[in-house]
């Protein structure tokens, strides 16, 4: 170990930790080891106190070295397995293993390393739960080091340094410390260059490990790739030459008239197109979702009153279309189609049990890819700024109405045909759509955007379930499990507090 | 007791009178339709229709009151009526059209009133300014 004189402005790991150890209290959570650790600490502190009295660091270092060399082995052996470590012992290990001067990296880089290690040690202490060395004590030592990285950056390095720590400890445990001090220092200095935070605490504290973010962009990329493959497969070979790499490229000549034709025809043709568009989009997005969508899509057709709503939505579409330039005519034709699909469900169905339109992140991604429409139907949306429309959430249970159909078949006490069950499901779907539509309208009538208990009570009153004799609370008591009663019916508790608050 | 009974009787007779009025109107309408389509309406049919209309009116009234209370209002407004009629699309359309017409009428009336008020003001100012 090279003994070099270091000015006060460049504290090393050792000096910082020494200061920490000096200023920290002599408290340990582990009582049974307190005697041993106390002995060790007093041993260390005697050179430390000597150091404080003297001004030069070199002398202290020599003394501390001397003291440490004697105690080092005792430290390491006394610590036992990794599990029973105290933060103090961890700091000792840092002292033992941290190099005085870096072999590989220059001094300027070593500073943040040392600082990070110090901070990491404090973090480890706090994470371990024994707060004998608290952060405010560390701060004065940290502020001394100039050119500190930003706190955010420090956090990133912290994870690395924790991993380093464990690596170092593992190394020190397995082999003799002095021999491997250089190796560990090498690895420590080298491993800092890693950018990606590996899961450092995976072994010890799995709960605190931060999982890397799952990037959704990748999925979209795969999806776009699939779309491209699909579209390329369906496109005639001659049009490959016309393909642009721009997001809003002009569509194929053959397809454009059909696109235009689809829009001016109102009523049922439009609905069929939307159905197809929706079903196509579903196909492109996920085959698994198709089964859910095909059910409501087929229901769109036999509903004549919904035609007028589709017409209304189409008028909206055309108004929007007229605003766009002629160059984007075809592209507007494309978005009008899916917008139709999106708006008719908006108008008709608000809260659906089944999955619906893609999340807002998808349309821009889809638009980027768009070269030709899928099978002559306008499918892709331009990345228009999506206003906060009604939220289309996926069915969290993914079971749909099969549960209710099963109940139905159970209570029927007779074997039922599959077709009959399907029809029952359709009826139930319509029924729930109706109810939820009512709920939404009621909420809107009261000037609200969220459906509340009052809306539900109004609905039940209209249904005849809630009368002047039977109130909603009575029904809650009768039919819901006991826990919901607590949540729904306001009750007075101690201290004049009512839960749930009204 | 007697007062309550008298009130009940009064209410009952009131209801009867209302029912009779509805029955009469339904009868007139049925006669019109019969003359149009050249189909005869039996008396039971007319009675059934009038009874149905009466009960439906009761339900409408209750629903309207509920809707108004739901919107934290004391008066029934056209929004409540529209909410009630949203089931059948044609009826809803008709009602919204009528609503717009009424709104326009109101605007015109207000404009007229304003004009009149302005004229009155001007005429009062001119003689004042002239002097």
C-alpha cells in the first residue's frame, strides 16, 4: 500500500470512512456481538484519536495501518457469514478492501467512486434497518468532496456499488483479503464502467430490487413488423415501387376509390365497414382479442336505431375530413374509417366488458408504419392529438359473460344447447350495455364525469328494485357480503367520524 | 278522519276526471287513425290504450321528478324530458327539434324586448337631450 500524502481536499475512501466511524455512536443492534465489536472499535479508535490530535495524515495512516493490520484478520474472521453483518463491519470491509490509489483509473474518477461507496454504505445501513450511522452525519464528509455528481446520478451508481460491495465481500470471504485487495479494487474500479444496473440486491433483498422497466416500444415494434409483413403480403407486387417511406404515403391507386366509396354511403354500409375495420384492426393487433370483438360487432348489424347514430358520427367524420388538405385526402379517408369505428363504439357502448380500441400509444406507432391499407379498408390513424375521450379499458377478467351463461345453465336444471347459451350471452351483453349506457347518461345529466352511487340508485329506482319502502342500503345488506356493507353504508365511528364520508 | 276521507275522495274523483279526460283524447285520436287507415277500433282497445297512457304518464312524472332531483334542481327542465325520451330515437329527435325551436323563439322574443327597451330609452333620451 503506497503511503502518499493527500491534501485535505481529496479525501479517499479510507479517510471518509474513518471520519464516519469516529463521529458515529457506539451503538449496535446486535447485543451479543457488542462486546467483540466494542473491543474492535476501541482498538480502532485509539489510532483514530491519535490521528485527530496530529495534523499530518501520513502518520495517522501509518498508525492506523499498523493497528489495522493486526485487527484485520480478526475483523474478517469475527464477522462470520454475510447474513449477520452490521453496517459497521461492512465499513470495515470497505476500509480493508478499498484501494489507496487506483491502479487503473485516474484520481478524478476515483472521487465519485469513493463518495458513492460511502453513500452506498449509509444506504445499506438504512436498508438493513440498523440506523446507527445516520445520513446527516455523513453529509459533512460528503460535501467536502468537490465535483460531486448530481444526486440522481449518485443513485444510479449506488446500485452498482452495492453490487460491488457484495462482490468484494464475497471475494474477501473466500480468499485472504490482502492478496485480493488489488483484484477487488480492479474489479470495483472496472465494474463502475458498466452502464446497466444489474440487479444488485437480488440475492439478499428480492423485494427491494428494482426491476428494469419493460419497454412497451418493443412490443409495438414487433406489432408493426407483423403489420408490415401482413400488408406486404397482401399488396400486389407492382405497388412496391410506389411505396414511400413517409408515414402518410399516398395509398395504392386501386384502393383509393374504394376508400372514398366507403364513406359517402351512410347507414348500414358504414356500419359494416366499421365492423370490418374493427375486426381487421383486431386481427392485426391481436388474434386473441378477436373473439371478444366479433360478438359485439355482429350485434351492430341488427340494430336499426344505432344506424342513425352512426350517421351522426359519419357527419362528424366528414366535417373533420373537409378540414384536411387535399394531399391528405387519402390519409383522411383512412382515419375516417377507424374513427368511425372508434366513435360508433363511443356513442353506442361506453363501458364494455370486452376489450376495445388500442391504447393511445398505438395509433402513432401504427401511423408510422402505414403504407397501404389492410385489404382495402382504411385502418390506420394519423397521430392526431387525442383528446380525453371515453376510456376504453380492457376486460380485466377476460371471461366475458360466459360466467353468467354458466350460471344460467346451472339454474335451468336442464341441459342447454350451445346456441342457446350463445344467445343468452348476447342478450346479457345487450342488457349490460343498456344499463351502463343509462349509468353514463345519468352521470352526465348530473354534470359529472364519474358514475357514482347516486346514479346507480337512480337506475335501480327506474328498474323498480329500489322503492320508497326498500332503500338501497337494505338491498346492500341483503345481498352483498358483509365487507361491502362497511364500505357502502355510512356508519359513525368514534370521534364523530363517519365512514364512508358523505 | 272525515277530512282525510274527503280529501281521498276528492283526489280519487280528481284522478277519475283526469282519466276520463285522457280517455276522451285517446278516443278522438283513435277515431282519426281509424278514418285514415280505415280500421275500426274496439272500445276495449281504446280503454286499454287510455289506461296505459295514464299509467305511463304517472311513471313519466315520477321519473322526471327523480331526474330533476338527481341534477339537484327543483324544477323539471327540458334536459330531464330529453333524458326521459332518449329510448326511442325518433321521439328524441322530435323533442330536440322542438326544443331548438322554442329556444329560437325565446331568443327572438328577447331580441324584440331589447329593441323595444332601447327604443324607449332613446326616445326618453332624445327629448331630454333636446332640452
